[in-house]
C-alpha cells in the first residue's frame, strides 16, 4: 500500500496546494485514519484552498472512491484500479 509503505512524514504538495493535495489527504483520511466520508471531504474546503467551482468533480471523486473502497473491503489499491483518477 502506497500510504503504508511511504517514508514518514509524508509531504503532499501540488501547485496551489489544494486539489491533488486535498484529494490525497482525503484518501489518507479514509484509508489510514479510518475517518468518515464527511471528515475526508473536509479536506476539500475553501478554507483549505479548494474552490469547488474550479474543480467541481473532486468531491464526487472522493465519494466514488469511498464507495469503491467499501465494496472492496476498504482496499484503496483495488478501488483505484477500478477508477480512472
């Protein structure tokens, strides 16, 4: 698993620090912290630099990946195989 095998601490960064970083942070919350979908989606908020009007499908992506993780026994790798990120 990418998250489990990555050297710690993990630095997540993208150009504006919001969208890809927010997506990776949301997935971290779901997989590593066993957080709720609501807590994961909190990573994609305006106060964190995410502007939904610019990237309207980011939250949808997290919701869909969450559903796939549930279907696949919380295996994020399997969910990502079945999802075109």
